[in-house]
């Protein structure tokens, strides 16, 4: 077992683990020679004439179908100089503008700690000028429904640049797909309580991107009245925030939330805590003096370059502190959302969510025996440190029957994911259902040929099946079986059906799912033979309901004080 100096960072990695797996292969070449038109290069020109400008894309052949890709389209003014830490500003319409949209725009400045070994960091193009989006469309009869991806990464890292997030497999199913970057960490969520750094800049980036898509997607063959937003991890938290926001809610019709919700750990933040972290970052930059005003502090930070700010924010992350994140009063927004009768929600989690987090975080060496005390210590440290809660009841409940390493790892993963993701997700699903939304809930249970048996099915695997990357970049590396590839097609068909019709329907099984509610908590268990269950982890969630209602901590579980307007 390694040193405990960075133990707390392990648990931060729990929430971002699926995203790091997707980025792990971002240096691989996605398009093979077989993907191109016969006799044509992959970058053959496709030109669109729009009021926004002339946009030139490229074409690739995907499973025998032509897919047009318009990559690296700017949707906002570069957030540079005085626009740093400010709400994004739209680019003015300009018919004479020419956009060479044949390659992804740069990712936003981000935390790379713990992920240099998982992906080729040298291939990652990072720049503060990063507010770009990408569109995939096929030569099918318009208008087609639209799917918009909000990437995950704990609001500290990630981006649409990774080939693992290529959405071509959904495009050939008649869906116009869009992904985009948004500002991360200090650049996206620095909070100083002033208009110069009011927090939530990353969420406003997302909102502006959705406005751009609503306004312009028709030029790409998309239907602006049938837009679905899909989020993974932190992206799911963000998608839920946009759903609850009255301005953003008008910009799309449906939402898919994968392994994330605003009641989860990524939805926990407080204004006072955010101010403290901003002060810590300012101090590291030499911008904090005893009598400095917030205005002067931000002026000083603005004088620093992006690399210096990223490093200061990364140090805060490596100390085991939760990163700068959105500040949203979720329950207040729920109360203001009087009804959601026209909203459809597909949401779910992986069966063993965080079971692999200890190994990916580098705490245990591969092949090392795991002692019962090791996993228990980490779980106890997590709840005791972040929530100042007595973790003894958690340890007693989850480890009472664990007798070997596999059971210990899975019990440790459940102890974290149940309390901080799955059970809060049940509550959020109930809240949405109470407001009239049609909620379809699932557990991703499919075990792949490459599933590590000691971990079970984690959110890293779920993400591979959702966008189709198992058919492309990931397939060659992971070695999926024929059954895995068939199930990947089933998942893609499921998502495409939801995007088209707003219903959770399994074409292969010819089965419509029942909706979820507190009275009838139906859940679909996603595997080759889909089954409908009842009460997702009901016993465990009863335990957590009792636990959260009986602990006292100065760290509020859901409450913060800034609303995205």
C-alpha cells in the first residue's frame, strides 16, 4: 500500500474515473483508411452557407454511410483578457466569416493530475481560447433530432477533442450530434462575490452553446424543436442544472443523465467554501494581501497567464480538496420548476460505479493483496473528512459480509457511490417525477469481455457503449466480444429511440420501460436480456436516508447560494 499523503485525491478520482478512461486513448487514430470515401481523403470539403458565416467541414465514411463533420466552430468570443472569469459573449453574425471546420478546437485549461499516464498529454491541445463546438450530420432527410453532449471530468478536466467522444455511430442512426467545450476549474468557476468573478462561468458557456445550437442547428439538418442533452458524470450534473434553469430549459426537450445528478457529490458546493478556495488560489499566485479588496485580487489574477492559474488551481486539487465547481441552489430551482409535464428524462448508473477507483487513483499496486483495513480506512477517511460525519455506521453496514478482496473492493465502491451518487439520484428522479416529468431509470449491468471481475461493471464501461466508441477507437484496444459489440448497438438504438420519441424502448426486446416514481420505482437492468426491476438499491438507500438525516456537519449536503439566471 502506498503513502497516504494523497489519499483524499483518490476519492476525487472516483467521480472522474469514467472520463479519464475515455481520454486514455485520445492519442489513437480513429479513422482508418476504410473510413474514407473510396479514392477520397478523409478531409473532403463540405461547405455550408449560413448567416453565421461560411462553414467548411469534412466527410468520412462510417459503416458504409457518409457522415459530415463540422469541427471547431467558435460559438462565443474568446474568453481572454478582460473577458476571463466573465460570462461568455456571443460572436456577432457575419456572413463574410469563413470557418475551416475540419479539426477540433483546443480544450480548455485543465487539471491533469493523475491522468498523464492514462492519456498522451502531449497530444492534448489546450488554450484559453477554447469555446468551440462540433457537429456531426448525415445525408438523411431533414429535419433530424439533435443530441448534444456535455462532457464530464469533475468540472476540472475533459473536452470534446478526444476521438473517444466521436458521435458518428449515433449520426448514422439519423441523429444530428453536437459536442462542445466549456471553461473548467478556476476559469469556469472562480468565485469572488463580484461581477468580475461571479462563478458559474462554465455553466453560462453551456447555456450560450445551447442557444447557438437552437438558433443554427437547422442549417446542419437538425430540428431545433427536438433537442436532447446528454451528460456524463459532471456533464450529467451540468445537464440537470440546465434542465432546472428556466432560461436553458426552453432550449431543449429531453435529457439523458449518466452517472451524475445535482444531488450527488458534484452538486455539493457552498459560496463560503468557493470563496475560501478562490482566496487560496490567489494566495498561491501572490495576489492575496490582508486588506486587498476582491476587485484588486481579481485584477491581480487577471495579470497572470493561464498556466500559472492552472497550476495554482491544480495544487488545490492535489491537496484533496474538491475543485471549484458550480454554485447552484438546486432545491430552490426545483421549487421554481412548477411543472415538467413535457419533459422526458433518461437517467441511470453503472452497477458497480466506483469499484475501480482505488486502482485507477494509484493507491494500490496491481496484483497487491488488499487488506480489509485498507479499504475501510479509505472509506472512513472520506466521509469523516469531507462531511465530518461519523463513518462507523457506514463501515459496519457495507463491510459486514465482505470476506475477500473482490468483495472488499466492490463494498468500498458501493459505500461511496450509494451515498454520493445512486441514492441521491433516486431522490432527484422522484423530484422530477413529482413535477410531472417522465423519468426512465436504468442500471447498466452488462459485463464485457474486458470487465475486470474484481471490479464489476463501472461507469467507465457504460460510457464506452453510450456514444459508440466501442465500435471505433476503443474496440481495437479493449478487445470486445461479438456480444459486446451487439450490445453496443442495442445501447445506441436505445439512445437514438429516446432522442427521437422521448420513450425508453428496447427494440431488440420489443419492450417499453415503465416510468419511475416514488410509488413505483421501476428500473431497467441493462444487459443482453433487459429486465425490469423494482427499487434501485432500496435497502442501501434506506440506510443512507437514515444516515444523512441523523448526522450533523457544518458542510451542508445540498445547499449553496448562487443561482444561474
